[in-house]
């Protein structure tokens, strides 16, 4: 095998797999601030309604014309602290996206002017409290007309409460359905979050709709699901939605389930998996962290537990779970399932202000600029796409007008088409949710785990599925199944 071919294969593997080491490299034309604010959150209404900053925009284009104004996009990102990998990728993506739109001449507005974008980013140091302080600074001092969210730091509900209190559109990868509710009904006047992400119900549907096709529960064949969850809000929501949907399909919730797992506890993991073994649990469902996901599979092998399917995400959706070069479990990952709304290998093309930009293009730009491989670039870029197109379509730059545009249009993004419920849920999230599985590929004679897309089948990246799960002598069944729909089986209703 040639050196060039080996390099290409390695790139593909890590692109699909996800997170590696990250580099805080932003486009050279950025005017982003990374100073942490210590301002306290205000209870007064935001001054973001129609505010326009007079500062210079971040742009590689020529000087602004008399018909050009500047608007501020604000973001509180984890440039330091435990969530830094998410923040650095988000920071690079937003800067690249701002430079792209400004190079087009900015956002065309309904009054005939163009808005150049100034991006202001504050470091939240991976802290909820600092995030709120930063948000307050961004809308009261920098006069941001929209806030861009990040995955991995601020709690969805805390962010949503801030957006509601200050009446500012907040766009980003928010997971919890509770943060994307219409309040009060029917006006939804207090709803300001727009989640460019899936939710807990989508995960339950994509996993159990598939599992039902291979192991349905009947009156003569009882199928038991062991639930595993940590104590954070997202995990508990995942459990609640998963339990309801599993029971709706006739599955039994195993009494062996552990829904308050102490993160990193080897002894508790052994107890859980031993109990699952003794109960004969057919599958394990949950939202473990990467570390606990790896611990689970390693411990299962030690105790001899082989469920038919590992229906896990969050931890299993990123490279540290599987890729041995960065601490993953290597070949033990083969056959483990995952689910996520974006992958670098997707063929989708976004429409940004009438200009087409493909997913492969932005992925290649990220690789070329940073020397690293993206995990969430398409999620962050999709949020930005929604924001600029909504501002272009809004009647004016008021917060209410921007929110109305967000609610009434459909946006073509790197994750597929995106429109929102009045509460801010991505309406098509279930339809475009990805069902994935870790499979082994040979790289220069070495078997290496790669995260493959199974569904939607029109974008699948594998010709087989491993089922049932075993640690050895795995069975590979042709994929997609004969007569399978081209789109995913999860409901599109969030």
C-alpha cells in the first residue's frame, strides 16, 4: 500500500471518528476577543433589540461602503478548562464562518443595506457561572444581536433561562427538550432558544426503531433492556425518554439498570454488568461519558457479558472511546453502536445567503488550517448558517423580528434542512439523526476502529452491520437491509 493511500485512509478514519487533540488556531483575519468577563448577569431586558455595533467587522474584504453597517455576534466559549476541545473547535469554526460571509459583502438586509459581522468571543473557562457573566457582557456592552452556543459547557436550562430573561435569540447545540419548549402556550413569547441539535427522544427512536427490526419483544419472546445513566441532566433526560419509548415498543426495563452511576467507578460498573448478565439483559441503553463508555466495554469483557447490542451514545460518538492512539479501547469497540446528528463524511451542502458550501469543503478547510480533524464543526457552522440567513430574512434587526424569521423559514445546513418549532426544537432532527456503528478497517495491516454511518441509508458508509454483538467471531450482515427506506427510521417530530 502506498504512503499516500495510507495517509488518506488514516485521515478518513479520524474524520469519521471525531475528537483528537485540538489546536487553538483561528483564521488570521479574526478580531475575536478572548477576554473573560466578570460582569454579573442583569435582570433587565437585553439591549440587543436592533442594536448595531460601530466597531470594525472581522473581514478580509475591502473597506465598508456607506450602505454597510456592522452587527455583533456573541459567543461564550470554553477556550480553557475541561471543555476546551469543544470551545477551540467552535471558535475556529465561527471565525471561519464570519470571514466567509464578510467576504461575500456581509448579510444583505431587507432595507437594502449589508451587515458586516463582528464576532466577539469570551472565554468561559468551562464554567456555567462565567458563561452567564459573559452572556451579560455580550448583550449589554457589546450589543450582540444573537448569541451562538457551544456544546459541553453551560447547562441547557441555564442558557435557556438567560435567553428568556433577556429576550435574545440563542442559537446552538442544545439537547434537552425542556430547554426548547413553547412558553407560555400558545404565544411562545418567552421562548428564545433555537437548538441546532437532536434531543433525547430522537436518540431513543433511532436506537429502538432499529433494534425492533432485529429483536422485537413479543408475548412469547420477552426482550429486556438494561439502562445505564450518569447523574447529569442530559443523562437523566436520555433515561426518561428511552424508558418511555422502549416500553411503548413492548420492551421490559431491567431491574438491573443503574440510572445514577458514579462516574469512573470500576466497582459500580462491575456490579451493574454482573447484574445485567444475571438478568439476561438483551441490550444496554444509555448516555455514558467517553471514559465510562470505555470502562463499560472493558468491564463487560472481563465479566463475560455480551448483550446483543450496545445502544450507547455521547461517549461512543467520539474518538477517545475507540482510537487507541488517544487512549481508546481499540478493537474492543467493534460492534458498539452510536448516534449523532452530524459526521464529517456527510455529503450535505449548506445554502448560506444563496451561496452553496459543502460539508466536505468546510471539513477540508479545517484540516488544512489546523492540522487536526473536526468533531462538531458542521454542528457549529449549521447554527451560524441559520443565524445569518434569519437575519437576512428578518423584517428588521430587532430581537422579535429575528426570532420570527427563525421560526418561519427552513434553512439548508450541513446537517440537512433545518426549521424550528415555536419553542426552538429542530423539526427535522429525528429524520436526519445518524445511526452509527464502530467497525474495524485495515490500515497498513493493522485493524483500526472507524465509526460508520448506517442510517439514513442514503448516506451510509458501510456495506454491513455487526449483529448480534460478540467480542470474538463477529457476524457481519449485509447493509442496508433489502427494501430498507433511504431515510432514517426515527420520527421527525422531536
